[in-house]
């Protein structure tokens, strides 16, 4: 079959892009021809510029839909702009379907999140224009995100109700966790198959090599220092402030442990420093980002924002770029403090990289990940909000997590037993073989 995976962007480091690459790989291993449809421009993608969520046109529509209705004379004018843009996307999409002889379209988040209203309308009406098998891969839903809770007009509210996802199409629906499966049925009456995020556990391990060996030095970190990696994007729900606080507590413990030895045989000296490396792209409101940076300064920790050094793959020139996988090779542990995730790409990456994980137990973690039996260092499952908008954990929780992490970092057998145990669970339950079987059993059975 000729299959296209559709999203706003592809081949980037966000979770949806990463998961689409995995589906593409698995679908191709099953004998299908797979391409992308997105705003991204590359040789693997059919490009529709109007899907660009970074464009000024999109930002204006989003602002008026969810923040403040400022730029249109009436709701009718606003809804007509949405419809006109949807018609443009629809025509471009139909042209791609015809030219590429597509048999199936797998739509990622466009029919669930409400982020791009015209795109959602366009795909909702596709069944009226073309006979093609349509499957929705829902990574997130609008009701899970606070930014969509207060639509500015009745028209936008109605679109969220009827289009995200559409109720009239004869389509298949896939979700990435049990909570979403239940909510989709209760809210929309739609049945969905749970397909967890997976990872290629058969690939070669990520190791320090001639290309990435200089990464610590370029950031300004000694080989003898301790590195905590925050691999996620920088946005509110990632709660990176928890990682900042953890780094501060761990730093205090290291300062009082001169003479001890780390899991890798390196001694802790008076010069040993704890560093927090944040690799993801910034997608936080600028004011809140500034608040986060100021919090880092107030905690007096060594923090490095390195997204300008990270790409979807290595690039030697004109400026040396590392892959996200390179970042995992130079860290000693991974922080995963998100308070809300549809599943958890960075969690499973850390498991494959064989690094200890310090994780907040967000709802899906508790329902879908924890039951698999992973050993993690917990940040608990509850938090409060500071007056400045940043999130806050109980000091006893942070202190205990730091103490537990430091114990693991100083214990060679415990460190390696923990990461090896987690890797085995990941390989058994969340590998490409898991995804291949799920897709073979569900995606291609259209007998209904």
C-alpha cells in the first residue's frame, strides 16, 4: 500500500515526529511504501506550507481562537477565514493523494489537538472528496491541554466538539494510552486501539565515539563532572523546574562527598560539579521561560541550554550539530519531571540508553508505564504552583529523590543492575516487534 503519515512537522525532535519515524520504519518493514505530508521541506515529505504552525498566519488564528478575539470584525468573518484556509489545505491534500496514488492516510494529532483549526476541518471533510482509508493516530487531545479550555467563540467551541476528532468519518482511531482510550469513548463515542510509544531496541547502542567525544568540552563540562540530561522540549507541562531543584539538591550532596567514587570509577573531588543539560527546543511563553531561567540562577546551579547544538541527525558543517542520541551518551542520569504526557518518548529513550531515570509519576505513567515494572527514582505524583507560575514539589520529595539518585550514582552494581533491568523490560514490551504486531493485527483489517 501507499501510505502517508500527516502532521504539521516531521523529522524534528518533538515526540510526534519521533513516533512517526518509528511507524514509517515498521510499516516499510511490512512491505508498504510510506511518505510524509507536512509543512516541513525535505525529500521524504509532500509539502503543504499552510500546515506550518510557526507561521504568522497560524499564530494569528490561534490567538483569536484561544487567547483573545482581537483581529476580526465578527465571528462570521473569523470562521470564514478558517474555512477558506481549510479549503486551500483540502485541495493541496487531494492533489497529493491523487499524484502519489495514496491508499491510506494516517493523521497525527491534526484531528485531536485543535492546534490548527483549518487543518482539522480539511481532514474531517476528506471522506467527502476522496475514497481513501483514513486512520487517526491521536497523541494528545485538546481537553488534555489548558490552552484549549477557553475558546473565544461558539464557532471554535463547535469545531472542537465536532471535528477533533470528526464523528462522521468511517475511520480508525489509535491512541497511545489507556486514559485517552477511555476519554475518547466517553466524550465522543469513538472506539480506539491503544498503541504505546515504542523504540528500536535492536539498534546499536549509543556510545561515546570520535564524533561526540568533544560534546562535554564544547558545553563546558569536565569529564569528571556529573551530568543530568533533560531531553524534552522546554514547555510548561515538562516541569523542568523540578529538574532544576533536583540538580540543586544533588549538588549539595556532591559538595559534601569528597573522596567517594562514582559508578564509573571516577573519584568525587572538590572540583566535581553537577550540571543540568537541557537539550530540547524552547516552546514556552517567553515570560515564563525567563522565569525558569531566573529560577536556575536563584538555585545557583550549572545549567546549559544546548538546543542550538542538537538536530534530528548529526551535521558536521557549517556548524557541528549533534543528534539527540549523542546527548544521552554524555550524561550520567536522565530527568523526566513532566506533569503531563500522552506517553513518554524521552522516558523510553533513557531506558534504551541505559541511564537511571528520575521521573514524576504523571497520570499515564501510573496507568501505562509503571505497571510494566520499570525501576525509577520517583518525584512523586503531586505538586503545587508557585506565585510566579512555576511548579513546586515538596522539599522532602526532592531531597529523597536526590539522596536516592546519589546513592545509585555511587554504587556500581546497583547502577548497572537498574539500567540493565529496565532495558530488558523495554525490549520485551515496547520494541518495534510490539508495534509491528499491533499494526498488523489492527491497521490493515478494514473488514468492518
